C-alpha cells in the first residue's frame, strides 16, 4: 500500500516518545548494564524498580527497570501537549474500541493506559516530575554518555496497518521500505518531535519491541562504548555495528541488555519538522538501505525482539526476505 | 521583568526559522566565503543573487546573497505550518498596526512581508520549492559541512519588549540572562522547532542582526574550518572561539563574512519540545554564561552587527556591562 | 618457536618503511582511487607513472603507481640512516647470498635493490627528493586525509623464519600471535620507527603483500571515507571494518584498490621506542585478537593478497585456522 | 645564530624523555588534579609521594609528585638505550665539568644524576620497572585520557646556547623561531623519539620549566577536559586554549596544577625520524606561529614557569617581544 498522507490535524497532540518500562529478571545485572556501562543516571531506585534518565533529560525517567520473573516490555510511554489532549486521547481510543484506563503512576500526573489495536501497551501523560538539569555536570558523564531517548522500533505483523493507525494519531512517515513485489510496506519510520522517528515498525512476528534508541552526538561515543563493553565482559552483548544506516543516515550500534532487550545507540539524525517533508522510499532489495556501507545485519537482528506484557504475537503474512549476513 | 509564561496557543503556527537575505557588496567575494569556505551548496545563481542551502535541507534556500551597494540584512524568513496560518499571521500583524504586504518571491508560494514593532523585516510562507535530498551525497560535503540553518540572534534595544512580542507569536524561552541590578532581561533564547532557539535577543543598539547560525554535528567540523580559514586568507574573519557557551551548552565559533555579517557555527544544542520546559536563568555577571570555560568575548562581538534594511536603530536604555576581553 | 630477542645492534640502520611500487592495470582508475578518493597528493605524473605522498610527508613519494599488464607489487622501499649504512646493507645481503644491485631510481640517491630470502623485492636508500611541507595547507586535505604511510603487512609461508630474518636486520617484535598447538608463530608485528610496526607477517601463501597502511588521526576520518566510498561507486571496494584490532589496538578499515591491492586506513597505534618493550602475545583462538569487538574478518581478508614481481609463492605448512566470518 | 646541523652521532643514545618530579605543597590537592581530573593512573603512593603513568606507558612512572614546602621541579628524567650509554653519558657530563652522581631511585636501575650547564637537574637511566599494559583496559580511562608523556618545554636565558648543548647530546631541531632583528633564536623544538619534540626551549628568565605535555589522540579529549574542569572547580586552572599552534601544528590546551605547574595537553604532532628532516623556521612576528588561528597567548603564559630545585635563574639578554594578548 502507498504511504498515507500525513495527518496534520490529529485527534490529540503527542509531543514525543517518553519512556519504556522493561521487566528484567536480575535487577542488579540490569543496573550494571544500564548505569555502569551505558551511563544512564539513576533518579530513584529500590529493590524492585530503578528509574533512569539520560544526560539532557529533565523529566524524571526514560527507562523504568522492574524486577520480574519474565523479561518483557511493560509499557511504552508518550508525552502529550496539554491536559485536554489526555481526554481527547481517551475519547479516540474508546472510539476505536480499545481499552481506556486511568492509572496512578509514580512521578507522573494523570496517566491514560491503553493498547494499540495489536495489543502494544501504551501510556499517555502530560506531567512528569521535572528534575534539575544535569547536562552541564560533566563529572557525571560516563559510558556512552547518552543524551536522550530517541525512538522505539517495533516488529509488526502488518506494517501497513500499523502505519495507518499511528498516522491517524499524528505520527508522520519520514522514510520507509517497500517490498516491490507485493507492494506492501516492509518498514516505516514515523516522527512527532522533529527527528527521523519517535516510532518505527518493521515486518515480523509482532507485536514485539525491536529496540529502544538513545541519541549520542558523535560516532566516537559509540566507539568508546564498544571498547568498554569488549573489555568488561559484555562482548557477547554487542550484536550489530558500528555502521551507518542508509535509512535515516544514522551511525548506529545495537547492543543487548542482560535479558536480551535490544538498545540502539543512535547518532546523526536530521530535522524533519516541515509538514511537507517528503518521505524517502527505499527498496527492500537495496543493500545500502540497512547499511550504507553494505554490510548485512545478523539473523538475530531480524528475528529477535522483546514481547509486550499481555500482547499475543502472530507472524506476518509478508514473507519477503531482507538481506541477512551469511 | 520576569520571563513571560510561554504562549502555548499562539495566533498562528510558526514551524521554524527558514532563511535570511544578506545584501552584500561583492557577490564573488561572498560566494568564495559561503560556498568555497563554509561549504554551503548553490541551488541557483545569477549575477545579482546566489541561493544557498545546507546539506540536510530540502527547502530551496536558507540564505539569499544579493548584490547591493550597502551591506545589510534584507529580511528574515520563517516557515508556517499551513495556509490558514498565513492569513492568521496577516491578521495578527495588522491588529498590531504593523505593515502587511503579500509579495512575490522566487521559489516560494504565498508570502507575507511585515516588520516586527522595531522594524525588523520578516517574511512568512508555507511553501518553498523542495529539492532532492543531498545529505547522503558525501562527495559534496566540504568546508565546515553545514547541516542546517539553526537560528538568528538579534540586538534589541529593549529585550524584555522583544521577548514579550515574540512570546506572543509562540516562541518559547529556553534560557535567559538577567541583569540582577535592574531586574531587566539582558538576553533571551527562544524556540519554535524544539532546539534551544530559532531566535535570540541580546541587549544593545537595535534592531540589528547579531548573527545567523548553522548547525554542525561535532566540534571537529569547527576545528577543520578554523584550520581552513587560517590558511586560506580568512584569518581576520575569525572573531571568537572555539569555545563552549554556558548558555545553550553549545560549542561555537563566530566568523565574519567579507561584509562583516556574522555567522556562527553551532554544535551541541538540546531538545526543548516539552511545553513545560523550564527556562534556565543565568546572571549577567556569571563569567561561565558566555563561555563555560571562562574566556571573555572580544568587544566587537558585543558591539558590531548588521543593520536591517529600512529599520532605524536606537541605543538600549539598559547599560549593564557584560564581561569583555581586555 | 619463541619470538627472538630483539637485535639491538643490527648490521645497518633502517629508519622506517618508505614507499611501495604498485603495478596497476588502469592508471586512470588507480588515480581516481588514490587521489580523488583516498586523498593522496600527486607529486609527479606522466602517462606511465604517478608519484604520491601523504599530507605530512616531505619525501617525494610513498606510493608509485606504474601502468602495467599485471597487477602486482614492484618493490617495498626503506629509508636508511646514513650513507655507510647502504654499504653495510649491501654487505649483509651479499653475505646471505641474496642479490645486490645498485639501481638508478628517479628522485632518489644511491639505491640498493635486493630481495629477502623468500623473494620479496626490497630497496634501500638514504636520500630522496625533499618537498615543501604541506601539512598546514588545509585546503589540500580531502578523502581520508592520510597523514603518512604506516606499515606493510605481508603473507609469509613461514612466519617464524620471516621474523628471524627481519629481526636480524633490526626490526623488533611488538605483538605476535602464537598457534598454541604447533608452538609456531602465526603472525608478528615488527617496528623500526617507534610505532607498532613498519612490517608485519601473517601465515599464508607467501610471499605476498597483504596490505599497505596509512595513518589517520581519528576514527572519524575512516567514517568519512566509508560514507564517501559508499556513495561514489566504491562500495564493493570496502572489504572489512570499521573495527578495532585487539592486536595493536588500532581502529582500522580495509579497502581494495581497483586492481585489488589492499589498503588499510589505520588509526591509534602506540609508542614503542623503548628497547626493552615487551612483545604482547595473543592466542590464535582469541576472538578479540582480530577484532577487539569480536567480529570475524571475511575469508577474502585471510586469503587474498598481491604477489610480488618475480617472487614465486608457496603455501604455508602451518594450517591452523583463524576465525573467519561465516 | 643559525640552527646547528644535527649531531647524528651523539656521545650517548637518549631514547626519549621519560619522567618529571614535581615538588608540590599539597599532595591531596595534586592527586585530585592529576588523577581525578587529568586521568593519570596511580602506580604507587604513600603520604609523601605519588607515582603516575599514562594509559599506554609500561614504564613505572612519568610523573612523581613529592610533598614539599616549596613548589618546584625536582628533576627531568630521560631513558637511555643501553647500559654502556650510561657510562658514556657520565663521561660526557664530566668532560663538560658538570656534576656526575650515581643515585638510588626507587623503581629504577642505575641512575645518573647531573645538571645541564644552566643547572637544570637531569637524570638518565636504562631500566625502570615495567608494568602490565593497561591501554586496552578501557574501564580505567577517564579525564583527558592521557596516552603518554610527550615533551618538556623550558625557559632558557640563552636559547642559542641551550640548543647548542642539547644538539651536542643528540636532540635534533624540528622547528624554531628566529628573532629577525637580532638574528638570535627565540625558541626551538628538539626531538629524540621521532615526534616534534622531547624538549623545547623558549627565551625568558631561565632555567625554568615552562610545561610538561601529555599526548592525546583527538581535540575532543581536550574539549572533554575543558568541560570537566570548568564544572568541577578548576576553571581558574585553565590558562590558554584550546587552539592550534602554528609551530608543531599541535592542537593544544594549557592548564595549571594546584601549585601552578603548567601541563599541556597536546594533540596532533607529526613524524620526524628522518635524519635529514629540515627544521621549519618561523618568524617571531608571525602571529600564526603561536596560534595558527591568530589568537595571542596571555601574559602569564609567557612569564610564569616552575623553578628547578637548586638552579638559579637569570634573565635573558634577548628582549624581543612576542605577541601578547591585550
């Protein structure tokens, strides 16, 4: 299907992606990974939960790690523009026969819990505790020196349908991959905040979270992390990269946390706030789509992902094959 | 005066700053500077005008160089969200007794020409010719490898009044400098597109354009430009830097074009799209405000600027003194 | 065999590796690669030969490209300390029953042509034309901005024997890979000029030249080259990398010229001038030896190389297997 | 006076500069500076002395901090090639009527203590305790991530005489500044190890140590240090930079330790091992000599330095004036 025209007047105003809740099976191991290795800052912790923020964020958290029996994703969080947007969002999801629930969440004001049509747990809020800036406290910087959460990438069993839904709520496509044979969309990148994406969808067993990405300013941050991980026992957690994506032009690295949740370190990006920005189309068979420099991604990168709590997965009908490293 | 609360529901929707028209006295000399040295790309030129864009921009131009007898600034351009915004903007400026004129501008659709209350010539549009992406044509990259226009910085004879006006049309303050003695605002940074600023105002003989800034990803771009300029006859065009501003946390360099128009090369920045982002206050007497590392700026940087065509300047009543290099 | 103790009092004083002569089948295609893409500077050229130097070199050339019917390596050149060293070198090679010939070479003074025991053509000289410094002519920098030739890496059918010979003439081992099973040396890095290597030997069908390396200061030079090559038709010339070697700690990229001659772009290195520097031993089965970050090299990297003019190759008796990408 | 021809056959073989002993008045404050801020690694410490090494060094120390009543420089250390060189050095200094003493120094083998003709305390050795490599222990890297000691820069009251003496013992001039009026040398850079310098001399009240320099690979290391120092209470310890020297082409930063000892962070450099390398001459009145980009150095940088224990200073007869920041 062709990419839909952007919905410039969505039913409610999503400012940006905000946070993700990861269920993890060994909180101490996750802390060593996210805090001591990636360099995220702890904003609160007890023996069940660790709240983290990146260096330029003033909201209370972008990741919540929750001790659990099973590694999965609790929820994806998004910030709305103002309080009426929360009610409009509730109305919208109700009108689509999707669950609507108002929940109490620590450090957050009114919070709407719902799911997308495929069961991805979502939460929307306007107010979250605001913290003092730390972006100029350079003594705190370590690991990959992550500046901010950048985007979520999800497996979808029907990317065209996912794009249509998220387009309806205002996400605009910046780049996409078409399967020339079937005419279907194999993957799409969609934004709210003016970068290449807040969310992306990739064809596959879905819904699952492919990765959460953090933004860093230069490829040297990524090289520093590679050097650190490869000499502190995390070599097997390095999955793919470094490289430059053709799509999005991003310099990237993919690493896996101790439970296998995938984290991208993402560098480059470009400004997309023009409402008339033309989406860039890539062919699934273009080897430079995945990596501008031509190296294929490993099979695990195409097949593995984190399930969402309470969402059943199903395979995609689209069986086109990307280029996988031998 | 205290910084006003942001106007989250402005009368019309400005997407971002867009372009500047520089009147220059020697078009060939300006071309050598902007194209061969800074690395901006020519999108059209004749013997009177050169249109330029930066590497990730798809709009037709971010700078227009116009051969003229006198070096000044023709207009500052801003992109609006949709067509009705143009009419709302016209209404707003008319309601403030400011000039409203619809003009024909090459490569642009409907275009509203007006002035702010101090005479700064402004133009607003929705559609500009869109060009093919070149951000992955790496062979074209040269000079400082500028990615996009980032912001305008203007001298104002009454910063509090300038902030109030631009706040009314939706620009939101991210950081500001207060003169503790008088209680007045000495400088302010205001954004629309989700970075630290689209426009900034600094106390001084106004209105004048202090500089136009271009965004680059790493300090090494700036060091490359310094090496290039200092060995190709442009050493006297280097005015200030490299350094890191306390305000905005930007790594910066200020250079002057052959007519003295000031260009900033700007690196770092941070995301500001949260509507509840708290402005950061700096004291005028904090030496780390100007430069985090403590070096003072030269006198020229505080005193020299480009006049706007048709706008009379007047001195500021606020005589507080910033820290100037001896 | 154990690595021999360094010969601190060699029979003649080699200062450093100096230059390589590549026979190429299409001089224009090679020029496009070495000059327009890598950024080496032409110091002289006609329709049969192109002489090149890197940005900080003052000697006349580090590469000579020679139009030929067959792509191979003409000679490896080394600079000696003083004129008597030339005669001592001649004496040494004669004493080993190796060929000794005094040849006229353009831009060079007295020049001794010989071969090592396996037929690698070598030339030694003291004086080469000296050119004006260009390292501060930043306008000339382009491509990967190569600063200097760094080392030669050769396939050897008997690395222990190669190490013994080059050790005799003063090269000192800095790092090496041992095949734990056979007790033989699989690869060795040996220096004269105070870095990790001027020459290296790797087990395989030999003698052949594995690659010539150029030094650049930061990984960003390498990323720039990757972006350039992948968007100017050279994507298939990218063979391996970017990555960091465990051995030598170098950040690397391997590319192939139009004839398949392999060029390494090499970054990092460390100072090795202490005569009591202890060689670092790596095990052939350590995956971090090849790439600190754990990625295996492609088969071509282990198997392909450039033959030397007039030298017959033979397979190695050592059949230990490095880790090859699947 | 003209620069002397290099002495290619010196009386003994100095491999490189090795270490400096700083007398400091508050060992804890110095530790906070050198270890926690610069990122040097402690190899041994007690309440009177701290031994430090940089990340790629295997010798036991490059700096010894010694608790003392007065801040000065205890000694400059140099590594010789072999044991006979020690005796040849003793002979040489005795022949010049300079003091010769064999001293016991912790972590070092035979050690010759002497002074140069102006009283600079020098020590020469061949063996120092060797430590395990840590250059790939990336978890240890912090601060400016210093890789190795690079050079000493000294004030001399007679630079021509200093150059002549150090030239006699094998240091070779790579670049120098001439006072065109008097014909005298104002400053000179001299090397042993194949970089721009191991030692340098600058006209002024001498002998005093101007600075000790540490090598880092990229300007970003220096920017990281500036950000760190300016936000951890060390802003007044930043004296000059960042900038690029015309001389040596180095990207530099000068900082002062808590006692005022000056440390340079030095990046770039180039290879100088060719015995026929032509020294580059700069004019004292060339503003790009000091800083390629044209910024003058502050007065303190020209006037302040660390005295050597037991050496009396005297003013220079050469009163030519460099360009000083107003």
